[in-house]
C-alpha cells in the first residue's frame, strides 16, 4: 500500500492506496472534484524526493506527497 499525503492548503486527509505508479494516482484523483484544480499545479515527491514523471514505479510502503504552489513573504 502507498500512502498519499496532501500538503498545505489542499486540506485533505492522507489516503492509503494499492497503486503501482503516479499515473494510477492521477486517474483516481481526477474523479475527486476538489482535487482537479490542484492536480495541474502540484509538485510531487515520492519518499521525499521530487519527481517529474508519472511513470515512477511505486512500491508498498512508499509515501507520495502532493505539494501545492505556495505564496509567501
């Protein structure tokens, strides 16, 4: 199982899913209307390492973090 954490203003509780890659996660989250607006702009980290491809293979015990853009001063 893979843990999905939503950081910052996404304000969603973590999920535990049986998925094999980030493409599967993307497909699942596109069905959630609250997530659609975040998906295009979020950075993604797997086990605290930034990734840019949806083809990243996921293994049981991995953690995926969705990081929305942040403004600050």
